[in-house]
């Protein structure tokens, strides 16, 4: 069974430094709750993790399926509950693909594979949030 281990150190105020199997990062809070805004926000990092996990799947599948694009991006917009503990209850994932003569059928299949089969972070989000998916195609 695979497992990840991270170690997080308090650096004072609301700042923390965290190890990760691929490197490290700094987290902090907004000034309105006592932070210095010197690092990433933990909840927003969850959204980055979702985009990164699905993005890695898509990059691998584009290569494997020999689909040509110029680039792509993923925009995640999430809504927090009003009550504490505040968590994301609605998450919208927008996949934007850029290029000429995009193979929309293959790109749709690639996104579906990531969203429905391979992205473990997406599956985790589905356990607590309503997740919607949109794909947009743009000529370069």
C-alpha cells in the first residue's frame, strides 16, 4: 500500500512550512485572521491539488493517445459552506484546451478518464462536494 508522509513545522504566527515527497512549501493565513500572507492558503491548495492531479492524468493521456494541442489549463472555482467547519461543498472544474484542429472527441475521452477513473483527488472531493465539469475549446 502506497502512503505519503508530510511533516509540517510551525514557523510562528500563522505560518507553517511543510515537507512533501517532491519538495516543500510555506502556508500562511490572511491578515484578517492573524496571518502575514506569506504563503499558500491550505484550503486553496486543495484546489491546486485537484487541478494538478487531473492535469497530470491529462498530460499523460494526451501523450499516450497522441493528441496534439498547444496547451491547456484548468480553472477550479469552489464555494465554501457558511458554517464552521467551513469546507467546499460546490466545486466547478473548467478544462480549457488551446490549439488548431482540436480532436474534441479524444479530448473529451481523456478528460472523462481523468475525472471518472484516474484522479484520486477528484474522487476525494466527490465524497464531500458537488463537482461539475466543463470543457472548453479555443483556437490558437
